[in-house]
C-alpha cells in the first residue's frame, strides 16, 4: 500500500465527520434547536389563529410546516455560528477542497460530463382532500367521541416527543453531515461549477423529512377529529375544557 496514495473524498468525509462529532456536543445543540422549533410551532398556531385561521384541521398542519421551515433556518444559523467560532481552523476544509479538485479533474477526463445526482427526499403534501364534512368521519356512535379526540391528542403528543427524541439522538450524524455538505459546497463554488452535489439542505431534508411528516399527519388527524367532534372549539384549551369533560373525560 503506497503511502503516495492520496485519500479519497469519501475517506476525508469520514475523517471530517469523526473529528466534528468529537469536537462538538451536537446532541445538546440539537436539543436547543428542537426546543425552539416546538416553541415556533405553538407560536405559529397562535399567530394563525389571531389572523382568523380558526379551523384546527387547517391551522395545526400549517403550524407544523412553519416549524419545519424554522428548523432549517436555525440549522443555517448554527452553521454560521460553527463557521464563525472556528474560522481559524481551515485544515479540514482545505483537505476536502483538494479532494474535490482532484475528483473534478478525474471526472472531466473520464466522461466530460461530471454531473452526479443524489435524489432529494420529497416531502409529500399529504394534505389530502377530506374537506367536506359529511358523515365520512363518523367513527363512533356518540359516546366515544370524546375518547377518540383524547386518544388522538395523546398519540400526537407521543409522536411529537418521539420524533424530537429521534432527531436529537441522530444529531451527531445529522449536524455533522450538514456541516460537511456546507464545507463541500463552499469548496465546489471556489474550485469548479461542473459538479452537481446536494448542499447541506439536501442532506438535512433527507435525514429529517419523515419524522416531521409523521408529526404533520398526526397533527392533521387530531385537528380533523377536534373540528368534527367539537365544532364550537377553535383552540386546544377549549377542546380540553369544553369537549372532553362532557364525555366523561376530565382533564386537570
């Protein structure tokens, strides 16, 4: 094994991820991000309600989508913070840039068309059509309606907690990969515009779209049930204090 062999981009990526995960307490960083994301979802729902979006079936999914946008914005700010706080440490970035430059030259020599795609995960709109309020949502004979709403609320809270826990647990992979893609994109912009690589938003979307999609579906189902079975309510406190007690479920 010749020592003259230069490390490939893949090996430098592994070295970067390992060093990055050792240097930063990424789960703590992601915990702060996710707390802010959850708060932004609650705030978005309140703002939408203030602006007249009274239907929980519409407002809650919209709030989840807004919070996912906030998630990307916060990771972007986090990347700026990481870059600013370690601006003097360019060794890894230079190594990656060198590997990218070699890869570009090799690809041009071999094929002349070095475009490489990596499929970005698609967040399905899943919002579905059930707008007409006929009897299609009639899941019970009346006595169990409050129980259905309460059960969906519990399921929603469990899903939100588990999704947040998953993202925090996977933070060393998610954030380190996002940082690597940010460094790689910067190197590509400096060296060549011939290679089409996903930037950090692509890797972040690929790693996190499905937990947020599950939360989106759960929020939509709870909103639909609350709107259908408790039509006079427009907010969660009203559901808890007006709809559930009359079916024998007392909260607090």
